[in-house]
C-alpha cells in the first residue's frame, strides 16, 4: 500500500510538473508573439525607470562588497604561493566572468521580480486583468510586454555598473587593506579582461533578466485567489527564478568559455 501511494504521488507530481511546463511554454509563446507588436511605450519607460533606478544602488552596494570579498579570499590563496601580484587578474576575471552577471540576475529576481509577481497577482485576484480583457485591452500588451522591454533596456546598464562596483570593491580591499600596488592591480584588470568577456557578461545578464521576467510574470498571471495565492505566487517565482539562473549560468558558461 505504501509503495502504491508513493508511486501515485510521484505520478501526480510528474503530471503536474509537465502541465506547468506546457503552460509556461504557451505563456512564453504568447509573449514572443506580442513582442512583435508596437509596445505600450509609456509603460515601458515607467517600468524601466522603476527597475533601473530602484535596483542600481542595491546592485552597486552588493557588488562592491562581493568584489572586496573576492580580493580577500584571493589574497589568502595567492599569498601561500607568493602570487599576490595575480590578485588583479583574479578579481577582474572572477567578478566580470563569474559573479557580476549572475548576481545581477539574482538581484533582479529578488527586487523587481517579486514586485512584478505581486503586482500582477494582485490584479488577477482583484479581477483587474479580466476587466482589461472586457475593455478589449490585451493583458500581454499592457502588462507583460512593457516589463520585458524594460528588463531588456535596463539590464546592460546595471551589468556595467556591477562591473565597476565589483572591481572597485576588489581594488579598495587590495590596495587599502592588503597593501597591493594600485597600478599593478588596475593594469592586470585591463590587460587580461577582453571586450569579449565584457559583452559575454552583458548577454548572460540579459538572458537571466528575460528568464526572471518570464517566471515572475507567469506566476503572477496565473496566481490563485486570495492572499495565500499571491504569497504562493511570489514564493514560487523567487525559488524557480533563482534556481533557473544557476542552471542557465552553467550551460552558458560551458558554451561561451
């Protein structure tokens, strides 16, 4: 009996997962179709200002201390082999290639992503999305597409600022705390980082941002009724969005490097 119950629960869970994946695929297809239409420009600009301005300070603050932490860890490793002069290379490569794009995606998931899910889920609960359809206003054109385009516009700038903040934090820790030569540190960063590395990081962050926006909008759009439905939608958006970033980052790193 216990085995039958386990198999039944496993089967129901698998079917539910496949149904959710199919529903998300349909949602992504509808979104891509409406991306070809003329966008709701006022909504795009409003969302871009909200995502960019409200996320910039958080991104820079976190990336600064992440860069400083990378410098401290790198120094503790390289000091054992007398390779302190490699710290600038380590900070630059680790920050730009490894950490900055993924952290930008994670912060977009934690801040504007949850806000998008909460807003759209609240509109679903209050039947405002149904009201848009009654007024012949397509919810994808009015709600989803402006947020997608806003993420596309803002993410490259956030990524560039995250580069600067992360390297700046590593520079501050390496020079003022660890006593490294500032000229050597900066020259190593500039010499070993290529434009291809910078653009690869921006493209990765763009892919993460689109993934986060899709997941956030999807769970908000199909939220269940009531406060419990809204909180569940936000929780699922954060968990699945952050998990998907890590998985996608692995495959993108494998392809790009």
